C-alpha cells in the first residue's frame, strides 16, 4: 500500500498533542449520574487514550501536552511512563490550572453521556513555547486533537506543531474530536478545524464532526463523497468518516472507497470506541497494511472497548485484537464486518 508514506528514518512513531484528563466511570452504572455513588478513576482524554492504545500495540509513542501541578497531574504522567510513553514533552502548568475531569453517565449500553469540568484547565494552557521543533521533526506522525484548538494559547501551539510537521515531512493526522464544552461559536470551530484540515494528511471524524467543520462552506451539509473530495483536494490522502453503529468509510486519494461495520458485541457503554478505532487503524497504516485491513483492525478494537468499563485501561494488544476478530469471524462468518 502506497497511499501514505511514513519516514522510517525518524525515531518516534507517533506523537499525539492535546488533552490529558481523568475519567471517573461509575461502578454502579445503568442509572442516572446523579444517583451514582461509586466511581473508578482512569486516565482519559482522546489524545491520551490514543497514545496508550498505540503504545499497547507496540509503537514508540511520545506526547505533547500540559498537566496540572498536583496529584492528578502526577497520576497521568506516571501512567504514561508505565505504558512506555515518553513524557519529556509534557509540561507542567504553574498557574494553578487543573486537570480536566470527566464523569461519565452509563444509563444503558446505547445511552451514555459525559459531565466535564473544563474551567481553568491545564491542557488548554499549552503554549507555543512548549512546542519542541526537534521533537516533531523526530516523529513519523503527529496527531492533532480538535479539542486542542478550542482556546488560546493551546490553539496557537497546535497550529505551530502543524507547521513544524509540514516543514519536516512529519505526517499530520487530524482527529476532529469535537467536544461542545469549550467552543464559543460554531463559526469559530469551523475556522480552526478547517485550518488544520487543509494542512493535514489524514482526517478521522464522525459525520456530525465533518458537518460542523464544513458549516461555513456547506451550511446544509454534505454527502460523504463530497466531504472526502473536498479535503483530499487540499492534499489529504485518507479521509475516514464514521457513522457509529452503521460503520465507517475510508476514502483515499487514489479513488479508493473502503467500508467497514462494527463487530457484534454486548456493549456496556457507547463511548471510548473511537479512540481504540483510531489507535488500531493508524497502527495498521504504519505497518503498511491495505486500507480495508486497517479498518477491520480498528473496528475490532472499537468493539472491544465499548464492551469494557474503561477506555485507557482496556486498550488491547495486537494479538488480543487478532484473536477477537478471529472468534467473531468464526461465529458470524468471514464477512461479518466487511459485508
């Protein structure tokens, strides 16, 4: 597969940039959050989850972000170190900023929501001075999370990281990762999302996220093909559009269209699958697999995650995903996800 080429001379495989947080998932789930009394603490935040996911898959992972100067900040950086993730470019906020806290509500396997505390937050205090050009030069790819663009100075730091990446032939992956709690307007969101999407090489997002990003360009919405063509015209090589339980489609700049469906599982929650999907899909790309095999691997990992209580702790290893897919194909047929 020659859709995208990663510079194999670079020492670091991938460097996500942005949000590190803590998830509090209820142990007494299947009830409203206000009735839950017991929670389990996990590392959270989409870029952080992807970092853990890719480290579990054996990749050499770094991270650029900012954490609080307290016990929670130490918790997440120590978690990264135990996973083998390089923390040398995780800065510590010194002005009393807090780590983001996410309380999840698991009403049912199909009905989940999140309550976030995001005021005076450490990850959004990342500055341009925290961006090390050499660190990005040494990476095969960076991942820009959409939440890093939600406020200054983090958005300028993320944009600088993109410019360094383009300067040094480092692949830019844009994970749209929309969260409503920080953005002040849809127009602001569309401006900053599209500015990164025009400079990226791979975009991953849901249909709803692409609609938000394109709201100025196409206020009535676009079809998937139109969306893919729009962003590939700017130089993207792969555009992945996700439709939840209906599956996802990858469009490639050579005209390829590849579809995948979720594997059947007994879900526990409706969140977390996207981060596992991204980790496993990108792993396949970095291994040089065919796109449809990358999608299947991502779909397998995502299905595993929605059936687990945590996100970060449940990120699977390569052989675990392969075994999961093997068993599902044995049970439901070879084309269970591709058919």
